[in-house]
C-alpha cells in the first residue's frame, strides 16, 4: 500500500478522521451487528476478559456503528460510547432500537485528552477499545485520560490486529503445496519481514471500501509500555484463532490459518489513582 505523506500530528489525525468518516456508511452496511472476526474472535474474547456485571458503567472507545455498545447494553451495562466520525455515530444511533436508554453516543476524538475528561472523572468501571488502537495516531492522550476516567482498579480491554502476524506493513499470507510421502498437502503460513519498528501504512479493512485508511503498527512491547506509563498493569491476554470447522472457501482467508491468531485481545487494570 502507498505510504501516507509526512505530516504533523494534527494534520495526520485529521486525515485519519476524514478517511473513517468517508468509509463509515460502507463499513456499517457490511459489518452490521458483527462480521466473522467480531462474532468468532473479538467479541467472545473481549466478553471473557471484560467479565461485565449488570449495572456497570462502561466506556466504549471508537465505537464505530455501536455494535459492541449494544451487546454490552444487552448484558446489562450502562454504556457511554464515542467515535470521531459523525457518520458512524449517526448510524450507531439509527441502529440502536433496543436498550437505547442504556447507551449514550458522542462524537469525540480519542486523542483529545481534555474532551475525554469531560465525560466524567472516576465514572467508569471499565473501558473497551475494540479493534481501535491500530487506527489511532496516538495512544498516550487516551491512556492518560483513562487513568482518570476509570474508578480505582478499573479495567480496559482492547483488541488489535495481532502485531506479530497481521500487520498492514509487514505480514503476508502464503500458500504452498508440499509432497508428504506421496500426499499433496496445502500449507498456509504467515511471512513476517518487519515487526519491531512502529510504522504507518494505508490499507483496507474491508475489500471495496471507498478509501484506504491508516494503520498504525506498534509492536506488543510499545502497546503495553504505553499502558504501563499510564498506570495500568497487564492481567489478561487472549490470542483467538479460527477453529478448524470455520474454514473458508478463499484459500488465504484467516479462517484457514487455524494455528495463527489474527488478533490480540488484552486486559489491563488501573493500579493507582492519578
């Protein structure tokens, strides 16, 4: 994919916002209440790590069309959800026909710490960032704000494309045929040629989307160190992969790489007041 042009932080963030606002309606039409990644991998792992209790107040970061906000409301949570795409928020509101009294939607930039703090200091039991960190130009403002928005021992569950295996600027799926003692066997694997250096690249989340969006690849150490700086500890990790029975017709689909996780889901917990 073509690399984005160099720009300052504000211009880069504005470009991210513009691209997602352009893609929002296309994504909502195709994602609906969850695609295979959400239903099989991300949603179940997030729910296990989040371990919601009825009545808890949860912050849904970069909520997109609100699919997981609605799921959390169904599980009994009170949800404050936000995204910086007005078109996504409009679609989220239109889709929220049940549990509407349990969800508040806002148009808000996750890199604007002051705006985040206006949502309510020490108000939230937990926060969720579902497949959002790799789309954000900066993480420190959000994580710093979460250190103040969450209650003592509050938890954050976030999911990302797995930095080791599923990077827009360093991962390739390959298919080979191997003769194993007379049996021709298809072998699928991931080829990694760049990992440790954070990079930014344009890519597609859904084939056919109006414009490519920006992916911000960060190795696992960079992701976790950003959480540690903000006063969190890591206390839960899952690397969900598709089970064999979910294999797809497309040979290089992630559903056919059942031993390689395409996503990483982590839980971090606040250990001190700030």
